[in-house]
C-alpha cells in the first residue's frame, strides 16, 4: 500500500488533535453552562416563590390570592397549596398531575414527556396558618439558549474541523516546501550529476573553476560583509531552513572537493605526458638501432607497448578532465562527414588486417553535417577500435553513416565476443572494463573510451545506444542533429 505523504499525515494528526481538543472544550463548556443555567433558574424560582407569598393574605375570613399568580411569567408556574397538599390557587402546567407530590427545596422532576425544575417553600400567613408555594419551570425552556448553542455547535463544529484541516494543510505544505526542494535537488544532482544545484533560492553555484577563472573576485571586506549577512540570515530561519542551508553547505564542500579532484586529474595527466613521451621516444630510438635484437628488443617492445597504453590513457584522462571543467572546446563547422569517417576507417584497417578482419562500410557520399572535426574522428576511432579489439579473428566490422532529414545517424557493428547483458548499463562509466583479459592485441584498454564517445555525442546534442548479444556481436548506434 502506498504510504501517505508526510503533509497529509501531519494534517490528519493535527486535525484529529484539534477535534479532540475542541470537542473536550465544548464538553467542558456545556457542563459549566448547564450548571450556570441551573443555578440561575434556581435563583429565579426562589425569588418568584418568595415574592408570591406577598401576594397572599387572609382577609375577611378568606384567603385572598392575587390574580398575578395565575399568569405564567418568564415560563414560571406558581401554585399555592394548603398544609394537606390541596391546591388553593395559582397554576400548574397541563401535563403535571394535580396531586403530584409537592416538595420543599430545589429539584428536577419528570412529568409525562417533559422535565421540570421545581422549588417549593412554606410560610405562615397571618391568621390562616401555613401555606406551601411551589414554582415550576420547564427544563427545556430554561435551557433554551444552551440548546441553541448546542445546535449551532453541531453545525459549526464540522465546519471548524474542515477549516482547521485546510489551514493546517496550507501551513504544513508551506513549511515542508523546503523538504520537497531538498528531495528535488538531491534527485537532480543524482540524475544530472550537477553539483552546482542549491536548495536555497537563487544560490545555484557556478563551478569553482568559473568562479576562479571567469568571475571577478569580490574584495575581501565585501566578501566578509556578504558572509556575515549570510550567517545572520542563516540564524533567522527555522529548523527546515537550517537543514536546507546545511545541505547547501555540504554541497559546497562536495563541489569544491570534486573540482579539486578534476583539477588534480588534469594536472597529473599534464605532468605525466612529458615523461611518457620521452619513454616512447627512447624506445623508438632503441628499436631503431641495428644491434638491438633478441631478448633486448622484446623487452623494449614490451616497455613501448606499456608506455603507449599510458600515453593513450593520459590523453583520454586529459580529455575527460577538460570536458568536466567545461574547458573542452567544441568547434562545430559544416563538414563532409563521410570523408572524415572513411579516414577513421582507413586508420583502423591496418590493425584489422592483423586479425584478418574485414571492415565493410555503408557510407553514402557526401553526408553533410555540423560537427567538430577532431572529435568526430576520435568518436569513430574509438568505436571502430573497440569493434576490432573485441572482434573475432577473421570476423567483420560494419561501419554505417547516413543523413535522415535533419539527423545524422551512425553505427558500428561487429560479430565479436559481445557484452554480457549485466555489464551493458555500466560500460559508459569511467574505468569500467567488462574484463580486461578480453581485449586481444598488445594495446590494452583503460575503460575511458566509451565515456569519451558518449561525451562527444552529447556535446553534439545527440545520444548513443548499445545492443549486444554475448558471443554474437555488438552494435553501437548514435544519432544527433545535423545542424
Ligand atoms: P576500453 O578502453 O577498455 O576498451 P571502453 O570504455 O572503450 O574501454 O569500453 C568499455 C568496455 O566495454 C570494454 O572493457 C569492453 O569490455 C566493452 N566493449 C566496448 N566495445 C565493445 C565491443 N565492440 N565488443 C565487445 N565489448 C566491447
């Protein structure tokens, strides 16, 4: 089952507790209100009953009861009884029995369908004796205002819950927005490998190199002021803002470390280039000497091959380091791509011959398109070189190029050893080799060729794919816009 998003969970939890709290508060409020109503009713009843005693007097041998007692004022019924409980005057509600027991003090009694608050008191009337007066008021009438409030609450409570939930959702979503931004940034970094992304708005960092080479460094004091301002702002934010800023700081660190690593790779490759060129030159000089033969020659040849491998690897490393630092210039110009492809094929034909391999071409003449000449040749050299290296003795390599509408399409197919399926997604990774023992020939691979090929295709705005069946062969196909 799909788990609820955090903002929904928080909204539900918050609404649930708000409901509990509001319901509890309403409960307490009602019980307090009904207590207050009861005490106010009791006071009114008591007052009415005691006032009623003033309306009764013994005159001319008769008990005179004022007609006011017949009226029901403010819902209060007043009835006068003699000592034996016989009603002498006043009124009682219709649904209350005449002979109902009259009691002293304040009470809540039930009669038929209604409930009543009653208050009874006795007092002596001069020359007559004791009489008893009972006041009655219907509970529902006394609690009318309470019932109105209760009914209103029944309508208002769900509305309040909905409003609370909506407001809660709005604020929680706002609060959690930086978390979504963190996730999105992390995903973008993962998918595009772009470490210059930042979570806090407008703070995407240019590469360290850009900052040093292209950007103007702010003067020291200005820099310091900026830093202090940033620190102050940092202190102001809430926990999530701080998390976002800490994440950005971590990205700053990571980016600097990566930039340093790229710089290091570039510097080291540069430094190694000269000694390797010297070794190669010395080997060539030794091999050119007539008295270098037998074991000695073999040893020098091994050194030369290894030095050549190193030279190739250094060249590829430099290429990729420059590409990473965005220092790799791509000079696109209108070219006859078929001619350049043929040149690359011819270069590889010699090596293919040693393995008795055939290189067939399917290249119409001309194929016009915009590309960088050097990169174009490098692309084909790598793909055809791999097809020859991992091709079978006496096998074939097919090289194809065509222009289809606004697209340039190319492929290199071989009937070589193929690439196992589980390795296919990784062959574009740097230094990834399916199995270094698979390559035939004196020159061994480095695992940098295909990442370089992919970079070239992408730098031309295209894409490259691979299809392979182990033991049957491999096809690399690429496509990019001709303009
Ligand atoms: P390498 O310098 O080792 O050839 P690449 O990046 O060019 O490095 O290739 C990566 C891996 O992909 C190689 O180690 C090789 O095993 C495999 N590979 C590349 N092209 C082919 C091909 N045409 N046939 C079989 N395997 C290939």
